[in-house]
C-alpha cells in the first residue's frame, strides 16, 4: 500500500535532520527506507534500511523504529564497534538517540516514560543473565539483548545527567567525528568522554559497563525533630557509587529534591529542615538505573 507506506516513512526526513544537527553530517549520499522481509523489526543496511512488513499501517506507529534504524547510520554503520563484545556502541547509542529524538518531539515526560520502560526490561533481564554489558560470549546472537540495547541506552542517559546536556552533545559528536569511517571500542569512547568533559570516568564505565547488574536498594526513612533521617542500603553483590535523588512530599504538597551521593553498602543521611513529611520518592526524574524499595520507620 504505497499511500500508507509513504505516509508512515514520511517521518524519516525530520528524524534524519535531528540526528544530522545533533551528531554531525549525514554520512551517505542517500537514505532509502524500504518495506521488506527481515527477521528483525528493522535492519540498518547502510543508506538502505529494511523494515518488516507490518511496519506500514498508515498510522505512523513505527516512529521509534524508524528513528532507531536511522540513528544506526551514524553509530553502527559509519562508526562501528571493533567487536560484538562492544555492541552497545551501536545498539545502546541507537536506542538512546531514539529517546532523545522523541524527547524533542514530545517532551521530557516522553523521555522519562521510555527510560522507565527500559529500566524495567533491564531489571527483568538481569535476573537470568548475570553478565556485564561488555560481554565476550562467543554466541554473538545472545548479545542482541537488553544489556546491549536498554542498558546501553541507560549508560548514556546517566552519563548525560553527570556531565550536562551541552557537554554530552559534544561527547557524542566528538566521538563520532573521531571514529567515523573506522572502528572503536568502549575504551575509545571513554577516552573521548573524559577529554571533552574533563572528568575521570573510570569508575562510571567500570561499574555500568564492565560489572554485572545494577544497584538494588533498600531505603528507610524516619521523621526526626528537625528533619528526616534516610538510610540507604545496597543489597546486590557488587558495590556501586552513584548520585541518588529523592523527592520529599510534605503536607503542603511540595516536592523538593535532595541528592544523596552513595559510596558505601549502607549509609545514613540527615536532611534538616523537613517537617511533616508524608512520603519519600526515589529518583523522581528518572535519572538512575536501579531497583529499590522505600519504607518509613517509626
């Protein structure tokens, strides 16, 4: 159905322009979007993307899929990982850049909703696959998993929170410009990220990409006379260090936030000035990959 097909795939020019402006010049002389047969939702052949037969509906329901495959023209096609162990440099990048495109189209709420959905997938997957993102398994098809896609996307999201939007954009564009037409691995991306940001990101990359799992938190809080006391306990095997934002609901309905810098298996924080607290919310703005529960102590 050509009418539906041209309507659905008509999203491609605006998607391409967004990535062109954000990352760098589109690297090929054309872009063809083709309804075809493929075992995947889409296959990012350089300059001629194949989409599955059900992608044409006349309702533009495949916007995220089209964005993902177009993002691959930069990351996966023009700048390619050296080996499948570093597949997240393709799939994680395409996944997060899709979220960023949808964010600029529909707002921050759309980004946060997508990241929460990705977080749920990562947590479910980790119950049965206790391996890091950079994984040297010899069964390459096994790497087409939530670690490479959704967790890779989350690594970029957390890096963006740590360095800020402008620096993050510069990291992405500098990394692409340095490795377009060639190959890179995770250490190469880390080197670029550290150079552009001026930060030591060794621990960040080690714990999120070379360590299995994610923080599992038990958070308890109680009302004190002049504030609240919050205890954060990590229950997973490996120790993670990360900033944890908490939202504090009071009787006035306000939601101020506090950032707790977690560096130990168990830590207690005293936050003064909060009275008549009704509820504590973990990560209210969806900035951290974790699983956890919060409860109030008497």
